[in-house]
């Protein structure tokens, strides 16, 4: 299994049972994935409704999660449960591995399970990881359908004891206190805008912003939306940040693209129930108040509709990656 263990992760490190699990996972991959696809340079995590990204892979090989030690099952609609290995981009293409369906703590998975696929990507040589997600817009300037190139995050769960790096270190060579002020690669973000230019995308198709991670599975209340907006977040979602932290700990360069699939419900003003009742008691007509809400179905529908655009953008970024050193 030397093909799979040539980079940052080796079974001989001080990982105990986690080392054994990784060895078993890599052995399964070695038995299924052809040698020419066994050392992908780029990893891709597909968010809700965005698994169509893998449709552009050539010579693709699917490995179901159920066959991989350490992998759990994705239970969220719009998420599959497989790793896809293949080539992506023009010409000969670049070897990539795509995660079709991610794991979330709200499904009941431990954070160590949520980020385990990222650690596997590190073990098989991934240098750059592209993480996509579906997100709600907190910033009113962001239209539905906008792709937000994330440059920072706010992670309330991290600040309150829900951090995937808590506990014994996975590898003693990793920093105990991981700096993440530079978590989002500037060079990869620049490539996204170069790619958009080459694809003649409208300027307003892309934006830059800060992603807020919340645990879910509930969507935000209006008050919570106002709080996150006031804190400086532009979009909000229930994933991504744990994967970012694990990827940075593993030494990968990180790119996050958030597809705005809905606007977070934040009414401009509160329509008083007391005033509504007093108006009714006075015998006056009043326009009925209909409370807005978000559905997962609209998230999936928008993801499917914008899937081709995201796919084209990712493929072009792959074409623009500098040759490996």
C-alpha cells in the first residue's frame, strides 16, 4: 500500500487505534482504486445539491462509504454516500477525489467522524481542498444564486466547546494551537476570480464574504439571523468549518465556495401581535401576516439549478492551478 502512504500520514506515527483505522481505510482504497488515481492532488467536498460536480469526472471510480472503515453514512437528502476518484479539468486532467455527501454533527456523528474523510484525503496526498456548501444569505446584498468565496468564518460551536481539534492530538507533529487567521488560501481565492473572468461570468455572480457555522439542524430565527449579521457574517450554514480546521491541521490549502440558496428570514421590522389584536377588536380590517420560512427543498432545487455553473468554475480553477513543486 505504498502508493497510498507517501505523504503526510504514515501508520508508524503515534496515533494508536486511529493509526490502525487509517491503515485499514487506505488498504480498502488500494484494492478498489486504480493506481493512476490513487494519489489525487485535489479533494472536493460537495454540499447539498452539489454532488453533480462529480459528473464531470473522467475515468471515475466510486467507493461507497459503507466499504470504508471509519466512514459513517450521510443521512441528509441531497447527499450521496461515496468517494469519487477521477480526472477533472481540461487536457489530461488533474487527479481528484470528491466526497459525495458530507457528515454533520446534527446527524449524531462525532466530530472525529465528521472530519475523518478529510484526514483520509490528507493521507492519500491531497494538497488543495475545495469545499462547497449551500448557505443562507445574511447579507441583504447577496442575491440567491450568488457564489460566495469565503475568506473568514465565525464558528459559535467552536467558541463554546464543539471543536473537532479538542482532545489528544492526532499527530504530535501538528501544532497544539492551530493558527487559522490564514485558513482560507488567498492564492486559491484569486484563482477563482481569474477563472470567473475566463468563463465570462457576470461580476455579480461571485462575491466575497464571511461564513457563519451553526450546529443546526434548525434554521435560524430572525433574532439569530440579526445577531449573526451584526457579528459580521455574510452567509450561514451547518457544515464546512470542522472540515476546514482538519484540512488546515493536515497542511492542506483550503478554498470554500458557498452557494447562496436562500435568504435568511430577517424581517425589517416586527409586526406587533398586540396591535393586530387591538385592530381586530376595534372592528377594523387588517392585512393578514404570513410568517416566512425556509425549506430544504428550495435549497436542493437551487443547488441543482446552479450545479453546472459551480462545476464549470471548479474545473477552470483546476486548470489554473500551478504545476506541483
